[in-house]
C-alpha cells in the first residue's frame, strides 16, 4: 500500500513552488556562493558551488527519505536565494568562508567560527622565492597576516602566478608536480633565476596593498601567445588576488 501511495504523492518541491521553474533554468553554470534567506531576509544558509546551476538544482526536490530533517526545515523556510558569482572554485571557497564567519547562519554547522590565525611568510634569495603558511610568524621572514585558512589559497595563487611570470615559456606542462592541483610543500620554493630583485619588488607591492601593481607585473611578464587554457587560468588567479585584497 505504501509503495502505491508514493506514486500518487510526489516529493514536495518547496523551492520550485516559491521561486518558480524559471529561477532554476536561468542559474549560471559558474562557480559561486549562494545565500538562502527567509521571509525576513535573514540568511539561513551559505553554501559554495563549483557549478551554481547543478548545486542549486539538487535542492529542487525535498525527498523526506533522502534529505535530513534539518535541511527539510531549511527549505520550507527559504523565501529567496542570493547569488555571488566567483571566477573559480577557490575564490568561491574563500568567499563562503568569509560570509560564514560574518553571518553565522543557523543552518550551517561548519566554518561559522574563526579559524586559527595564520601568517604567510616569504623569503627571497639569489635564486628562489619561498612561501610558507604558519600559525606563528617566522622571525627571519617577511610576514603577511594574520588571516584564516584563506591564506593557503592565497599562497597557491601567488606561487602559480610567480611561476608563470618568471618561467613564461614553461607553463603548466613544466610546473612542479602537484602545483596545478593546489598541492604544495610548506615552505614552497619557486626558482626565479636572475629575476629575484624584480620579483622581490613585485611581491612587496602585493603584500603592501598594491595588488594592481603586482597583477600588472604578472601580465607584462607572461607570453602574449600563451595557450588559451593557461591564459584563462592566469586570469582566474589574478581575479582571485584582486578580490582578496582591497582596491589600491
């Protein structure tokens, strides 16, 4: 009898009923952050997505047998969904972390309290520049911080941009193993050959708040005939840098 009843009583779709089918059809297929708000405009939940259309599409059906009761209660209370598009998943994760700590939505369980403070340390030698993220500033290094776990994403973006700038002919194919996927040692050293002084000035500009100067230096160094995939990756990293730092 129960199996027959499921044919006559389809799963509820509170978000489709409230927001309409067109809302889901027009969602961007881009990374981003979404804020679910109630009728009083209070943020109930903050989430990030690699693909906003795919992620939010998973909320269309509120199956009581597959979805936790907590989520069902949340979906019944949502009045609108606010979108923040991001250039890539890394910047979406950083934006989500920032919003969680600032808003502390009641349906989020993780990430709503500040992470341990961390510092980004960097050193330039005659042939390398090295970056490390630590909970205590290293006394013999230049130090930027403190911030939360977002410094790991900043470190990844800066390392890859420095690589493209000082090795414009190598690109992703000759990048050290793991770097393209965000896997770095602590510290991570980038060989910079004879350009250590230029690099030192550029990185000092970045961590002194002159991020536009650093981004301009990177754009001037990369090859004009860079492969479109690599050029898109560089631009995504530069956009993340611009979003991380306040305007000059």
